[in-house]
């Protein structure tokens, strides 16, 4: 005859395996979410760094745009890029190497404030 104390019912065995399966599923799902969290955290940090770089770049563009409104900026640009001089100014150019002679057919451009 079977003793009742040593006998495990099928219901108890099924219930135990079900609970074990559910706990194992929750545990594995939790580990997956932890790895996913760290991956997203790293992506978030990279995006924050990229945002700060782009923000600084945007500020530099804003400053350069505000410089366009100043007359001193345009004076410097006209002198450097176009080679203009003001009336009554003397321009000295320094060259490395042997002394170069000013070409006879060189044009000298003179501008005034009214030319802006």
C-alpha cells in the first residue's frame, strides 16, 4: 500500500512546475530589460553629447550672424577680400624673398563709406 506522506500528487507537481516556469520567465524578462536599459542609457548619453556639440555650433553661427550687422566687420572684409583701401590711406605690403616691383598696370581701388 502507498503511504500518503511520500506521495506527491500530479496537481502539486503541475502547480509547482507552473510557478517555476512563471518565475523563470519573469527572471529572464528582467535580465533582458536590464541589458536593454543599459543599451538605451548609453545611446542617451551619446545623444546628449551630440546635442551639446550642436548647441555650441549653433551659438557660434548666431554670433557670426550678429557680426554681419557691424560696420567694422564689413570694413575688414572689404579690405581683406576685395583689396580696397580708403581715400588718403597708405598700404604697406611685405613680401618674403627678393623685393618685387609694383606692376605698372596694377589697379588701385579706393572706396568710401558711401560705397557700402
